[in-house]
C-alpha cells in the first residue's frame, strides 16, 4: 500500500497544479503528481487548463496599447522641490 | 518588458539618477518616463479604473520624485518605482474600500492567433474569456492580484516581482500559486483548454 491514499493524492495534486507547471516541485513530488494524473482525468485536465491559463494571461498585457496619461508628471512639475511628504503617507522605501 | 537594458542603458540610468537626486526634474522625467507606460498598465490592472489609475500614477511619480534621495542604485530603478506603485495602489484600494469590478482587458491586445480572429464564434469566445479573466483577476485579494500581474502579465522574474511586492520569494510564490488556482477555478478547466487551443 502506498504512503498516500488516492483521495490524499487527488487533493494534494489539485493544490499543486501551478507548482507543477511552473517546475516548482521536487523530483519526488513531481513523480507523485505524474503518477496520480495518469489515472485521474480531473487532474490531467487540470494540468492542461493551468498550462492554457499561463499561455493566455500574458496575452492580456497591453504594452503596445496602453499609454501613460500625458499629465503623469504634472504633480512633479507643480511640486518642484524634493523631500517633502506632507500628507502622512509612507515615504518611498529605500532600495534593497 | 521594463527591464530591457544593456550596460549603456544602465550608465545612462545612473547618470539620470544622479541628476534627479540633484534636483533636475527633467532628468527625473526622462528616468521615470521610460517606465511610465508599463507602470500605468500595471496600475490599470490592479485598480481596474482608468481615472483612479491616472490619479495614482501621478501620485507615484510625485512620491518617487520626492523620495529619489532614498534610491541608492542597489536595485534597479524600475523595481523601486514599481514598489512605490504597488504601495500606492493598495493605499488607494484601502481608502476606497473597494475591489475593482473587472480588470480591463482590451480586445485589441489579447494576442489571439491571426487565423482565428476572423471567425465570429472564436471572437465571441475570446471576448467571453477576456471578460472572465478580468472578473477573475478583479475578484482576487490585492496581494494575489499583484502576484499575477507582476509575474504572469508583466513577465517579471520571481526575484524582481517578490522585491516589488515587498516579500520573500517563497511567500511570493505561495501567493502566485494560490492566485492561479483561484483564477483557474473561476474560469473553469474546459473553457481554459478550449481557449488555449
């Protein structure tokens, strides 16, 4: 008898589909999901769906179509001087 | 991708940072302007409202200008600028206590294979998918939405995206995986598989 039940494997696999397609699973974990998906239509479909999602999401990016508004520097031009955050908002973080 | 750069570009950036730190607004505009379109796109994805994104974008530039003295070149300028943007977007969402109704996904920028664009039924399917993706992203908690926008939409590395989000890489990946599972559940496996063909 294996270490995990089929139900355990199924729930675990469903939770790790993104890790799987991203290549974030170690060798043993990947083999566990592979073995389970061979016999589980749901998880096989889940892998295909997750791969499709990752192919589709970058397609929504709008580098060519979305332009910053013309007035994006208006407040900078109006403020003129540096170093005065006067509205209680957190200051920009220092770079790491 | 905002990180298109070579040694020459980095030299230029270093010079612009130095001039901006000395109070040169023109240098700052050149420096930050190189990232303005991408930054605005990120804000639009996070906030889902063009007017609010415009206000926040102006605020981000103001904060970056006022805080440029705190930027020492230890990270890339754009990661520092994006971090300010994420903080400001979250502040704006908290102030208005709302979630975006939908994250705008423009028809013309969804990269559908050329041959399928002429087929009315496929176009309708992709329009539905855009709508579903927009709603699914909008329904995520802000930190999960940020993870998907930075990593999957912007295509940043995990290291860069985690730095911008202000968390470690393990925590960032955990958010990202959770977010993807939620989007997958919201859209449905079969719809994703059909659209991904």
